[in-house]
């Protein structure tokens, strides 16, 4: 089946630094990937839609200058949290759409970010 | 606005009890519907999905869900739960067109005691 990986799975960084999270579709091509954020014991909130070769589309309230998304290839999207603060600590999850099965998303295992 | 509502925040059951988790959605247009499960410390797994056709869909681990269009509902059911079903359950919906993001409900925590 379709597999999506994320790296790293867990990262701790100091306040003010930047962190890059990678999302890869391992066995399929994904023109569209999504980035979600999940707070403890809460649901997933869509942050942005990442389209290969074009600018990401951000949801209302998500700072595009803080959460930089790059979808440089059909198998890789990156989320960079710039100038991280403790309130950015969260679980970040990506998903990808297999072009062959357009309606279904495959989720990565998530990245736990802790900003100290 | 598009939204998904899960009525039960926390459900506590004994093993072998029957389960039904409610999910209602508000979405203008044709939709796809999903139920995901997240076991403690693990990532999301797809339980089942509805795109079209038979409104009663069967998923993995003995779960099923019924799409009732007139009620905008997609309730999840299992006739006999097991301790291993303890997890967080999320209902989600997206538009029936390629490349659209999922909108998730707030989730229901299911605790099953043995």
C-alpha cells in the first residue's frame, strides 16, 4: 500500500531557531500534500495545502512566513517552522494524495516538535 | 461553513459491548466520508471510507459505518468491542473532487475495559 514517511519523528529545539520537517511519499507520486497540526488530545487542523511546483495555500490564521512549505518534487514536501516558540510545540502530520487514487489521503506518522 | 461534528467526546464500554459513534457533517455538495483510528502513541490509520454506492461500508477490524444522506450522518459501529479497540476515533469528510483536504471532527476517545 501507499506509504508516507516523515522525518524526523521527534525534534526538540530552542526558542528562536528553525526546524525543517520532511514528508515523503515512498512508493507513489503526490502532486498534492497536506500539512496538519494536532494539539494533545485534540483533532487535526489543516494548516496548508502543498502543490508540487507552486506556492502552498495556507488556511486562515496560519502564518505563511512562519510555516514555510516547499513541495519541490512529486515525492517530497517540507515544512520549516521558523523562529520557533514554545507555542509552536505540537504534533505535525502530513498526508499525500496518490494521483492514481485521487480521493484518498495517506498519512505520515507525524513529527513531535517541542520548543524549549 | 464546512464542519464535522462528533457527538461523543469520551465513550467508556466493557468488552463485548456494542459500539456506535455518531458523526454528522455540514458540507455543500457531494462528499467522501472517512473514519480514522489513532491508537495511543501511533499515527492515524484508515478504518473505512465511503465514496459512493452501498451506503453501508465495512472496514477493518470488524467496524462498519452507514451513510445516511438525509441525516448528513456517517455513524461508526462495531457489534462487540475488544480491549484493543481503545483509541481515538476521528470522522472526516472531503469534497468529492480530486485533491481536496480532509476536515476532521474533534474525535471520540473510546476506552474499553476488560
